[in-house]
C-alpha cells in the first residue's frame, strides 16, 4: 500500500525530531562525565534487554525477569568496578549466574525450563555484553593505574566517534535507501535494505570521520570556551592514527549492518514490525540500536588488543 505524501512527511518530521533528541542525549551522556556515560549505556542495555525478553519469551516463563534483573546487576557491578567503588574481586560472584538460573529450573512451572535458561543466557549475551564492552572502550587499563583521577584517562573521543558513526550511518542509509534505493540486499529478511542505502550510509559516516578525526578535541574545547591542550594521559591523538579511525568506521558499519539484519530476522520470525514504539518514528530500543549490538564487541576487541595492549 502506497502512503499518502502528507503521511510520509509527518513520519519524516516525527523521525527527525526524535533523532535530534537521541543525538543530544547521546552527546551529553558521553561527554558530560564517565558517570553519565555509564548511566547512558546502562539505560540502553536495560531498554534492549526488556524489549528482547518481552518479545521473545512465553507468558508462562519467569526466566525473563531473572535475566533482566541479573543483566542489570552485572552492568552495575562492572560500572562500580570501573569507577573504583568496588574491588575487581567482587566480579568473581558473576560466576554464580549459571547456578542461579539452573537452580530456578527446580522451581519453575515451565514445561521447557532448560530451554528457558539457554534463551535467557542468549538474551543477556545479546543485550548486555555489547554494552559491557562499550563501558571499557574509553579506558586504557595501563594508564588507569598511573593516573590519579579517572577523568584524566577517560578517552571520551573513542565512544563519541563510535556513536557518531552509528548515528550517521543509520541516518544516511535511511535517506539514501529512501530516495535512491533500488537493489535489495536481503529481501527475504528485510525488504527495505538496499545496496544504495548501505553505500550511502557508509559514505556519509566516512565524510564525518574525515572532518572530525583531527578536530573533535578542538571543537569540544571551543564549545566549552576553554583552551585546548594535549593531555599527558588519555590523549587519543597519541593513541589513534588516521588509519585507526577508518578501521573503527569499517568495523562499525560492517558489523552494524549484520546487526541490523539480525534484528530484522528476529522481528520477522516473531511477526512484529517494531520491538516497541518507545522512540516515535524509530521504533524501540532494539530497532534503534540493532547495529550496536553486533558491532560493539569487534570495535572493543580492536581497541583493546591493537591499541591498548
């Protein structure tokens, strides 16, 4: 069914307003402080987990509630550890996770409790693990041991650029696919995904990376009306070369596209259009951050093993 032009215009306006709000919250959450960054990630993880368990779980199973609570607890413990509130030894108690879940099978009234455990663990890996990886993205553990203040080694530029790439890729892919899309990539999974949209998203994100990779710190200093100076610790310019930003771009766009398709496959298997309507014009948390769920871990691995090690 073809939509009336006025309806398309309203949807585009709604999507734009919501998009501006998401961009503002993202930029403030990342830049304001390490605490706000972790809070921002925690809320995203909670939203994704809630929607995932809501759309995939049976009504007779109590395991989704357990998974949601345990996922939130794990993220909070990791955040407290990163901020220095608790010792790393406390994280050892996370190994009790399978004990809790499999003990629950004894009291569960579900007809397939062990399948519920597997589904719960899979859901937590899908909606919690990526955000745990992102929580460590701005931190070089070697520098953290040498610094007196966590803020001295908080490399906000790395998650900032990562989210800018995510948002730019999504926006340019949407526009290019809408106005230029002809060649469908996976019509059986997501009929709206086109080669033109994928290329448009990648090119748009690459343009932003080109202009921001050397000037993000100066732009930030100008907005805050303070002189920019190179930091002895935590300076991303010392750590990242030009090629590193483009590798970050390739990992984010490539694996992000797989994440987009995976979430589309999930929705198609459940016969739903959106995971929720939390973001007007965008859908739910899973719809908005599907590309993050599969790209965050490869980006984290690259930064930690090739830049921080």
